[in-house]
């Protein structure tokens, strides 16, 4: 069982890295091309990242046959807390204190990674892990 969980964590890490690349690319495009305030760039990029990460992790990491709308609502509940907190923090650090926008986004991404694995592993997909039949 221990080896299976390590493999699951490594898959989650790799998919999170890919989601991080999606988020950073979207953030950079919006930040550099639109010159909007920090928060609209961050929120839009985060949305792309969440959709990417949820889709890959549900199918390949947690191999869950859970009801997708229910699982998405659970993820939405996580982001209902995480997003306002990190948006306000990011806005304060980037626009208020003048921190580099990319550093702030990187900090938010690390906070997301460190909390989301546990949330998805034990709450979103906990009872339905490995319920999807192998093809």
C-alpha cells in the first residue's frame, strides 16, 4: 500500500507541475499583454490550472469513477476558501507592497500544491480511489 501511495503522490506532483506551467503561462500572457492588476490575471490563470489539474488527477492519479459534478463541487468548495485568501494575499503583496508578481504567484502555487493533494486524496476522491476500471 505504501508504494501505491508514493506512486499516487508522484503522479499528483507531475500533474501539478504541468498545471503550474499552464497557470504561469496564462498568468504571464495576461500580465504582460493586458497590464491588468494582479488579481484578474491570477484568477483567470488559476481557473485554467484548476480545470487542467482536476481532469488529469481524477482520471490518472486517483482513478476515480466518482460522480464528476459532485467531485467538482467538492473542489469548488476548496477553491471557495483558497482563492479569496490567496487573491487578497497576492493583491496585498504584489500591488500593496510591490513584491514581484511572479514570486507571489509562485508562493500561491506552492500553498495550493501543499494543501490540494491532501484535500483531494482524502475528501474529494477518498472513498472512490481506484474505482475506475483499467482499460
